[in-house]
């Protein structure tokens, strides 16, 4: 078996608050695959907000290569299911070369779309949005929808699916440029910069009849404002609470309006993307149709080189991405 030189990113100290570059190191090592390994040259890798709590709680080990979703090309294999030259998706990102067991690989077949889309709109974040809104959120046509972190990889897809379903959609985001993007490019009915606006007041403006579905990505003040304006039998699918991820214990600020859930009979339910595995084929059919019809648009923020991976992750919490944040590790 051949050996390969690979650079990889290790967590070397646990962040206290917002991660900093000094919490990470880049390590170059020689990778020697085992006989049954499929060797993958990683091309693109993903960074996601959910990676933040494990940096502190110990789930991400120190002085070992980190992990994330990645897409690459098979460069060495004795497995007929994953021949050399095939594109695959796996969970061993944060490194240039991955040695992966076959049962950890997923084949990627493109239908004229970019490889990168299989790490967002046609990948995990897209399925998260699709299942979280339509299954957990039980969205009905024509309802009133509020999406927090609406310019991100998940939120932007949620808002567009809701528009496809004839809903009135309001989104929050962290800059005036993103507000413009949500309204002008993605077709949101109303959007606002939560850093310079009152969330509650903006929700009254954008959804004067209240909220049927609040797709929760942020927590804290967003959840507090949304709970106070939920309609009877409203639903709150909880995807994430990014506002608290840099706090001790990943705790977001308190919510004072949960009593509104009682008489309005509001349901709040957390979910994870793996619940929607049985929806994968329908999800891909729907999403590809919507993209082809111009009803689903996407944005990517792509940083170049493995050395930029820590900065890409940190940048998620500084609002440096519009749409999906990716790192390109090699040329296609």
C-alpha cells in the first residue's frame, strides 16, 4: 500500500468563549492506509455551528484530527463499490487525505450540479431544513413562518421551502447586506438585522397575525420574542441554539414567555437530521426540481486551503458567511 503526506487540523486547547486560532494547530504527517481502507483525496469540507459545543465538552479530542463532513475523490481502493476516481462523502474532514472504511462512505453522483451542493442544499443542511420544517414543523401551505439565522445554510433553505409552500416568511440575520439578500434574492416577505432592531417589533411588522411555525436556530432573545407571538397550535422545530454555543455549558439567555405555549397549545420539539433518512430520495427529487425551476437558490462562502479551516469555523460565529461555509482542500 502507498503512503501519503497529509496536513490535518487538531484541537490543541479547549476554547473559553469564542474559539481563537491558538486553540488549533496544523499537523503534517504520513498517512499509511490499512489493507481495507479506501483512500480519499478530500476536495471540500464543511464547518457547522454544531461543532462548537464538542470543542469544550470533550467530545472533540485534543491533539487528534478533528472531524466534519467532506467530499473527495477516491485515489486508492480495492473495493469495487468505491473505485478509484469515484466521488464520495464521509465524516473525516479537517484533513487533506482520509483513510476511510467502506461502511463510512457514501457515493456521490452529481446530476449536473456542483460537488459543493452535496455538502449543503443537496446534503445534510438541506435535509435538515427539509425534514425539520415539513416533518417536525408539520408545515401547512399558506402558514406564517419565522426563521432565525435565515441567511445561513439551513435557514436560507427553510425560508425558500416555506415560500414554495405559499407561506408568508420572515427571517432574522446579522447584517443589513444579509437582509437585502433575503428579500431581494431569496424572496422573503420581510427580514431584519437583529443586532440593530427589536426582534419582537419586527415580528409584529412582518407577521402581524402571529407565527404558525418558528424554525429555531438561535435561541435566547429570538425564542423569547417568538414564543410571545405564536398562534394557536403553532410549532417550534428546534434545530439549534447558536446564541449559546460559546457560553459555558452552551447555555443561551433565559426565556420568559414559555407560558404562552399553554393556552395556545404550542409544540416545541428538537430534532436531528438522521430522523429523516427515509425522506432522502424524496428530498433529492424535490430539491433538484426546485433548483431547476429557479425556486431554490443557494450561496456559498468558500475559504481556500486546510490552513483556513479553523478560521472558517470561527467565522461562523462572527457572521462571516452567507449561506454555506466551506473550505476547499484541493482542486476538483
